[in-house]
């Protein structure tokens, strides 16, 4: 995981659902709350396993996860959920960076250059079938700048034999630092959705607002106390939703939430840094 820009941004400083098709966060959270009781146990993967060996059968899907530290706080749960279902996963999120949009400001140009450099390396070494990009809170720039970056991401993924998947960031608490970028943060997911629609099937847009809503202060948003990141409960809710939505696109059946929600991932150090309950 790249964390070169941690000191420059606040992210670096703060540190079942009854039905798979029920997209209400309340239902997902209630079921995940039961599954997360007694967190810290082993990750017992039973669904999608080879009965003779106990190994999880590979779906052939390989997900490269790209984004900022919000994506990073979701990554431990995502890895557990996807691997339990036979999906390979690599976390390429960046604390204090991760954007692909080289906006007008010097810092975004620097961060974007690093993101593209790391992306090229990961495409060559990991060889993903899906490049999942969670739109960062640093995707500042004009709509044209955002569009150019997202179209470049789609083409880069396609040239590497992968599909690009865009996911909007969850709602966050807008402090003084972010207020001046609020308008650009609003246009980023809109532009990404337009790019996905015009990609001819090379990209998809998974609308996570159906899970989080738009109010960072609402219980449904599952924010940590900083109003930005996820604790284990929110990360698990997102991982369960993402695995289900990606499974529909890629043709695999996600693992049942109770096969991975009590895994070792719940004790990841980043949750302690966020002062999450263990």
C-alpha cells in the first residue's frame, strides 16, 4: 500500500441481509451485526469450497482495489469477503492519495502521477481482471479533467485485459479543508458514471449511494467517529454489498457473510488507529 502523501492530508493524520437483492443498509447492517459478534475469530470459508481439500475454488476474477484511505479502511473486509468467494484481491489504495485525476493544483498532479505509476506496476505484476476504483476525495478538477482521467483509466485497464469498475466514495463530513472542493467532489461520480455508460461495456459504475445514502451523519452511512472512514461494521456492510454487485457483473456467487465476517481482518491496525471498537 502506498502512503507517500500521508502527512499532507487529514486522512493520514487520523489515523445478512435477509436477501442478497435487498439493498437497504438497515437490513444489511442488522444481519452483519449478528455475524460480527465475537470478532477476531478465524475466517471459516465454507461456501464455494472444494469439499475434498477445503480450498476455496477460484472464480478466475482478480480485483485490484484502488483509492484513498477510505478505500483502505474498507480493504480488510473486502479482501476477506472476496477471497472467501474465490476472488483474488490486491489492495492498492493509498493513505493520503490514490487519485487518478491530475487537477489544476500541484499536489493533485503529484498524487495522480504516483497513482498511475503504481497502477502500471500492479497491472504488470498482479494481472487483474477488474480494476476497481473508488472515487477519492481528492479527485479535484474540472469535469473535463475528471473525464480525461476516468477515460484513461478505462483504456489502461482494457489494454491490460481488465474491466474498470467505478465506485463513488461514501458521504463524508465536510470540514473546512474539504468545503472548497465540495463542488468538484460532487461532479466526480457523475462524470465517472457517464464515462462508464459510454465505454461500450469496458467499464461499469456501481452506485454505492444505494448503500450509504448521501448524509454522512446518518446511521445508514456507517461512518467512524471521524465522519470519514469506516470501522469494521461499515467495512463489512460495504464488502457484502460490493461482492454481491460485482458478482452480478462478473458471474460469480459471493460467499455468505457469516463465512468471513468474523475473520482476523477485524483486528487490522487501521481500525485501532480510527479508535474503532475491537
